[in-house]
C-alpha cells in the first residue's frame, strides 16, 4: 500500500444510485438444495419463491413469540 493516496480529483457519489437494489447470494448446502428443489418442483414453483415463502413463515413464527 502507498503511504498516501491522492483523492483530489475524486467525485463524491459518482456511483451512488438511490434506488439500487442489492441481491445477496445465498449458498445452500447440497443436501438442503436438493431437497428444496424437489419440493419446489412438486409444488410447481421456483426455488427462490419456495425459499422466500418458507422464510416468511419463519419470520411470522419468530414475531409471534416476541
């Protein structure tokens, strides 16, 4: 690393986008992914849709116990 960096020509907020959406990758273990893919297929839905539905149910349960 340099001792000092020159930011005199830097532009604040150049890449900032207020409405930008960040999609975080989620890595499932192989056995979990296989199970969920099979379950999603049997329900005729997308894997992401199934996982979101399951997580929403877990959130409702967690909020109910608060």
